[in-house]
C-alpha cells in the first residue's frame, strides 16, 4: 500500500486518487523547489505547508518498501 506522509508534521494522504494527482504534480513541485534554489524532498508540498514547511514523501508499506530501499542502495553503487 502506498501513502504520502509529510516529513515534518506527519499528516498522511492515503487516498489512491489523491496520490495519483500528487504524482502528476511532482514535476511542477520539483521545478518550483529548484527555482527557490532547493532540492525537492517530497512529491508535493504538505497541505499544511505554510505552517509546517514539510513535503509529502511517498511511503510504501512493508516488504515493498524494503525491496525498494535495497534497489535504491544497489543503484547508488
Ligand atoms: Zn506537514
């Protein structure tokens, strides 16, 4: 199961449609972050971004997440 979690305040977005929409907006957010001279940490800004300044990062539950972490580590070598 995939969900979006804010890396600051921890608010969660678990609705599949919301996640799909967020992923479609990822490129826009990355461009926005780059324009500010920063690197986007997440896919989209948190719904409470003004208060918490956090970004929504994609979290995949359980075993899929572990596999993905391993893949990422392998790819970095
Ligand atoms: Zn937040």
